[in-house]
C-alpha cells in the first residue's frame, strides 16, 4: 500500500531536515527506536491517524494534495505529505482541526496546491510538522524548529503551540506523535521570504531576487549507479539557492562590462536574512520609494561611452574602455547602491542610553524608539559597516517610515518614501595624499621627484597643532623638486578614506568616488616649517613664539597651480585651465581651488577610472628671491558634493 511504503526520497528529505534540527540524546533514541514508551502499542502511521480522524479531514485533504519540494522550483513528482507522514521518518504533527478552517480558507489552501505548491508547503504544511517526538509532558517551554525552519514555541504548561491551544495531545503513531490544535500556528516570513514571495515589493523583488543563483549540489545529492560511460547518475538531485547580496560585503557583477567594474556591494558580513534566529531591522522600499530614489540618484550615475583606463596598459599610456552598455551600467550601480545600506543588526547598534549604561537593545525597544522618533542612540550602524548619524536637517530615524511588519527574524519597515539623504550617496571624496594617491604619467613627465611622507604627531605637538592646524592622520606629503625644476604631481581623485558628513572625521565603510554632479574642491596645504618639527622629532620651544613662526613662514611661502583632468565625453580626457594659488604658509590651510565644478560623467564603481588633480609649483625666480620655496606640503584633497539648491558650507 502507498501509505506503508518507505519514501524512496527519504534520504534526501532527511539530509535536508537534519540541517534544520540537531537532536538531543533522547531525540536520537526517538528517531532510531520509534517504539519507545506509549508508541510501543501504536499500529498506525501519522498519516493513517490524521486521515481517519473526521475532525482533521480538511487538513488531511490539504496534506494529500501538497507536494514535497526539494526547493522552491523542484517538486518531487507524485510525492505528497501523505507519503511523507507514511514514511519511516519520525515526526511530530500539530494538526489544525476542521473548525479552524473557514470554507473560503480551505478552498484557497487547496487551490495553492495547484498554483503555488511551494508556499503551501512552507506556510501551512511544514509550519505544523517537526522532526522527532515532542510529547506534551513536563513543564519545559521549548523552541521547536519546524520542518520549514521556523522557530515556534511549544509551551507545555500552557498546552499551546506558538500561542495556539492544543485540543488533544500525545496521540501515538508508529512514526511519531500527533497533537490537534484549536487553530493554525501563525506563519511569519523571514526577510528573504517576504521579499521573494509576498508580492508587496515588485521593483525591489526584481532586483534583489535577480541575484539568486541556483546550482546542482552534487555533495548533498544521492548518487546512483554510473551510466554506461562511467559518469555518475543521481537517484535524487538536490539544488541549492544562494543570493549574491546576502552575507557578503562584495560580489562580482554578472554583466558584460564586469571587467571594468568594481565588485558590487552586498548587505555585509553576518547579514543572513534567511536565518530564523537573527534580530534584524530592514527598510523595505515600496515601488513608490524605489522609483523616488532611483529618479533622485539617476543624475549622479551618468556614464560616458568611453573612459581612459588609468591603471591598465604601459606606464605613460592609457587603455580606452569601451564596448559596454552605458544604460545597464547605470541601472546596476544605482540599484545596488539603493540596496546594500538597508539592513541593521540589532546586536551591532550602540547601547540604549549611551555606552556607560551598557544595555543592549531588544527588538521591541528599538521599534518603540523608532515609533516615538526618539533619537536615543548616538548613531545607527548598518550591516555593510556604514555609520549613519542625524544632522541638523535630518533625523536618522526618518529612515524607518511606513508600515512596521513583524518578521520571523526581526521587523521590516515598508517604506513609502526614500529617506536617505543625497549626501549619503554623493559622499565627500576625501583623498589622503600621503596614502599613495599619485598617478604617474611619465610621457608627460609627471613625477613627485624625491617626495616623501612626513610624520607629525598632533598629540605630541598639541600646542602647535591647536594653534596652527592639525594634519590628517598625523602625516602629510612633502613634494620636493627634481633638480631645479618645480615639483609636479598628479593626484588620483578617488577617495581613499571616507569622511563622516556630520563629524567631518574619517570613518570606515566604502570609499567615495566622483559622480556626475557639482563639487566644491579643496586642497589642504601644510606649512613647510612643520617638516622642521617632523625631522627633529621634538618641538623646540622657539616655535611657541608667534613672531618667530611668522618670520619662518615668510621664508617658505608657496606658489603653485592646479588643474583637473576629467572625462568630458571626448576620445581622451580634458584638462581645465590652471588655477593659480598663493599660499602664505602660516597655518594648515584648506584652500578652495574649484567652486561649483560639474563633472559631466560619473566614475562610480569603475575599477580603473577616476579624474585627477595636477599640482605643480609655479614660483618665479623673483618669487624665489622673496621668501618662496619650491617644496610643497600637501595633506589632503577634499571634494564636497552639492545639491543644486543647497550650497555646501566651507
């Protein structure tokens, strides 16, 4: 009889199920010795118990129509949950009684067996079945991992399963235990399931689930006899699906232009939104929010048909990048940048009331804080690693707008508007010139001469640093002339440090790149007399004398010129007219060299492409006789993006 046969797919089913539950010693005994205790007198399988019970006829009908799925696209042909519960696998079933299915609900579940079998299996059938025996005895309150991976609470003192009352309990079967319920155990999506199956977020779904990769898993499949050529065959084939965005800081794009593109960003390490035992908050953009954000960012992602590839080819030459789809490059980069910042791990957030109290968040506290728009936490920290702070015109809790939805592994906010500020995407480009930021182009005789890194401890020389200016990261770069010529160098305008827009200090996270938009551009110069302190390694008290410092500064002034090299749509990059700078060398000075400069094309996520800044000394012979020197001391280049309506303050 069909209900007596052992499932020929049992091995595959058990392997998959074992991933979901690890048995204790007693569970092990229950699995391998199914006639212990009350079960010793059982003569019927779980399926026979359910199908013969008139109060469970609706659930039995659904089980008989519900196919067993290996994954969401691979059902096992002619194999239903009537067969599963007739097999030798030991299970516990919490079966909802007929009274708790309305006629309409019953019809809908049956219809799903034909139209949406995988979700019928996950949301109803597997949400009521667990491996091993779980009797209603004792006083333990257990978290039971169900067949679908969900963690449900079996409260024995209250005789409830996930809050639903048991009616009859501990009905023994040859292959497990049956309980009946006065209702159905509630099903909650995890974040991945909600995105994939809810149908609530079509635009976001199309991008996110488009990163799914399904592959044949030979290691988990059951191998049969080899074919006539000696190749392996499989009695049962197991397929595994993974998503490029989940649990990754980066992933390689799957596009025809990937040889030009940087790795795209995933949600970050430890961001497994399929995990049922996690605590996440996630922003889930509706189509309206997704479209709003896309249109807001689109002007910043305008790509040219060709770019000069700075890092390929021979020294002194550049390869031209071409033969890629500009529109698809824009689409991929915008949608990726809309997706990776959306997830927040509760365990990683700053503590309630500040770090001194040391109280970790709970999900409920975090959600309540958001509902009250209470900015208790100092900042938010997403799973990618970006620190998000409030500013004078923007509150970080504004990110979490829209309907709050309980998930099995956290709470989602179905956002109807996009609340990330533009500054988050068009982040300041911060170049530490001492951080290997020079691009060498020997054919144009661009060189740094005998340039070198110079250390300057802001803490050791605090009195000077506080009075005349601190240098970034305790070092700067000294460009020295080669022979009698002026120093000349070309600086890569690719952020090698990220600047926190609120604190103005460098922070972790992805580096910023120039986008197709408007910028104010600054160069941070350091007085040459800082090198005297750096070389000595200690501070002579004479530097505390302002008159002495003024006299030294008067002998080490600089004149230099600055140009930008950038893509303007021509076959090779254009160069701006030189801007002349006269630097008095009295203090560390942030000098604006270009105001409202618009880059016509974006460099976002292009692996080998970036604009550059050409810096060259320009002091004349007369200048050199009157207190000017050739050496240039540069700390940083800073580029501040600007919205059309809001100028960026210095």
